[in-house]
C-alpha cells in the first residue's frame, strides 16, 4: 500500500484515485468525539472510517454486486452503500465452522460462569440525580454519604431513613424492593448486589442512571449451574461472532494492503490495527 503524507492538516484523502474531501472528513468527524489529550484523533478516525467505506464500496462494485437493501426495522431500510458493504462481507467471509469440543472445553474450565438467574431480596434508599448533571450527582453523593455514615452507626434505622430520604416509591415500605431476579434492575445495581453479603449494606453509595443508591441485601439465592446443552447455543453464537470479527479484520487488512491511499497513514486508524491511535 502506497501512502503519501500531506503536511497541512485536514487535507483531502484519495483511495485508488477517488477523492474524499477534507470537508467530508470534517463532517464525519462529528461522529467521532475526540478523547481527552488526543488532538487530531477525531479527524484521523473520521478519515479512516471514510477510507474503509470507500475501499469496501470499490471492491463490491468490482465484484459486480447489485445492492439489495433490507429492512432494518419498521420503515427503516439500508442505504445502497450499506447494502453493498453488507453483501460484500457476506460473500467474501465464509461462516466459521465452530468446534463443539472447543466450546465444551470453555464450559468445563469454568462451569460456575453459566448459571440460571439469581434471586435477590433487597431494599434501597434512592437519591435521584441525572447522569449528565454533575452538580446534582455531587449533591446526591454528599447526601448518600451522610446517610451511610448514620447507617454504619445504626444499621437498624435503614427503614426509617428510607422513609425520610428515598425518592423511590418503595420508601413507604422501608425501601423494600421485594424479590428481584437477574435482569430486573440496571446492571450497576445488580453488580453491587452480586458482590454483597446477605444482611449487609453497600460499603459505598452505588451510582446508576437514576441516581445514587444505598443498598441492603436481605437474601440471595444463586441460580443453578446450567447444563452444557442449554448454554451451547450462547457459546456457539459468541464464538461465531468472535471468529467473524477476526476474519473480517483480516479481509479488510488484505484489501487495504492492495489499495493506494494518499493523505493519511492508515496505521494510525483503530479499525485497521484494533487499537486506538496514540
């Protein structure tokens, strides 16, 4: 692959003679928020994404693929370019043959990972704050720490303090949430429950999209270990996805290696080497 560097920032890029303008790259950069301390990252990421798209479209057209858009959801269809890229990858990347014995070895190495839903009985005190409101979050955390300090002195006051401070309707019942199954609560809340001992109160306030919680775990019943046959479809799907990602990356790298690209060093693009540029 021949790469020619431009000295000025935000220059045009070409792919096998097809120009991707700096204006198009700047527009695409809006979809790539810049990480802190990485000036120029958004432009490089946007340029890399457009280069990849152009390489794939050129290959699809060279193969004579006719776009056949599919409906993604009700009244929302693929664009012609999206259809071409999807069809190219379907044609070029053969489905991997998953070795069931390999999946069995994964299961046997840690069967405890594969359990049915756990059941929890818990109570909480909610201090509401939107996830994007830093001031409200800070105030909620301060209130939660103050109440937690009181709970450490007198855990038996949980119900009373829930009635006084919680913004959840469960406050009228001492913060009791009843029986919860895996998946009934947001992931952050469930993760906290999974690490707590029965009868304990969370060591620190727990933040979720709803605000800040103090949690008491009253009881837990862990789900039974699931038999291999019942988790096999899940394991197979995960392995097929992993294999497809590896195969598609190798395919893209091969196409890129044959392309003549000017204006950007593709070694700095995360989609090519599976890591973010420094």
